[in-house]
């Protein structure tokens, strides 16, 4: 069985998904790739907007989620921590 | 038979321990950030481990500087009993914490899932820490015991993964282990004392290289 992801790991996965799609995606893309239920995803997206990690933007009447500067910074920090746990064998 | 420490060796050992404090604090900050992000208990033990290790080095540096600049009388004179009581009280607590930190690191690397099941070892370590406060040799042997496990576990992890960074981590812990083991015979010759601090410096440089790789390694892309 796969290990349960922590809240911050889920956040990283969502941000990473947006980053891989060029930094701006439709909510359905996150839903398919995020491996989360619709309700949980909605909760996480609101939390990410409140924290300033992503921004909700509208383009030609369609809703998109766009990665913000703070989101990129969080991703960098997360990658550093991943490298630390690997380097120290934790 | 104890020999007098040469002045430059005294400076070298103080400088190395100052570097030790800086490196350990930097690693502990990274460990704390890691704990906040990943919510993994192991990273919390890792943070405490390096935090107390850093504090231990810092206290040693302060004692060395007090001796070097002739402030030692504040710590030894009965007229300043209150100052020395507080100082040595904090020093003793930090040294006990260093032993507990090594034990926590050993548990972290041993993948002990439930720390509560091994609480008795923490009690024993506290007793050993109190008993060994004024017995440097004994303190260093007690410190070397959990560290030997850390060295062995990290080396096992390297063999399983063949990751060079884990080998570097294992090596740094080995040098730290050597630093404690050599303390037992350091007073017999200045060369042993020098070797002891060279071992510590080597361990710290390796840790620093790992830290720099973590911080700047990615930005080359």
C-alpha cells in the first residue's frame, strides 16, 4: 500500500502539476492528476489561493489556476528538503 | 600523563568547534524546515540532534574563550558561585542533550517506528550524562556508542542505495565518532589532540559540502 501523503506533500504535488503544465492549468487537469476527491481538491485550492501560492485567473470566460511566485519558492524549498532527506539517508 | 595543550592547538580546537556549531545549526534549521514541510517525526529528531550538537559545540567554545581571555575565574571563583552554577548547569543539560541527540539519531537511522518503546534507553542516557559531566573520557565513550550505530546504519543505507551523498554522510558521522573515541587518549600527546580535531574538522567539512550541494546543487541546471 502506498504511504499516506502529508498535507505539504499534497500541496507540492498540486503545485508541481501546475508547474509541469506551464504554470497555468484548468481545474480539471488538477483533478485528474492530483489523485484527490473533488471536495478535497476544492479545499486545497482555496488554501493555496489564501496562502498566495496560486492565483485564480479568468481567460476567455474559463477559470485557470496559475502558479504564483510564493508557490515557486515553496517548490524550491520542498525540493531542498527532499535532497536533504536523500543525502542524509533519512 | 597529561601534556599542556599548545596555544595554536587550543585556537585550532576552538575554531573547529565554532565551525561545528555553525554547521550543526545550519543542518538543524534545514531539519526543522523539513519537519514543518513533511511532518515526519524522523526529521524532528534530526533537528533536535543537530541543534543540541551545535549547542554542545557552542558551550565548549564559550568555555575555551573564557579560559583564553582569562574570564575563567568567573566560572571557578566561589564569589561568583551563582554565575558558575547557572553556566555549568546549562552546560550539563546541553551535554546530556547531546547524548540524547545521538541516541535519537541512532533511532532515526534504525527506523525505530515507536520511540515510546525505547524510552528506558533515554533515561539511562540521562543518568550517564549526569554521571559523566566532570569525566570527559566517560562522556565521550557514552557519546561514541550511539554514534557507532549511526555510522553502521548510514553505511548500510549507502550499500543498499550506492548514493555517494549517503556515503559522505556516513563518513562524516564516522569522523564524529573518531572525534569522541580519540578523546579518551587525547591528553597523552598533542599529536593525538591534533588528530582528534582534524577528524572533527574533516567530518564538518564533509557535512558542509553536503549542505552546499543541497543549497546550490540544483541551480547549475
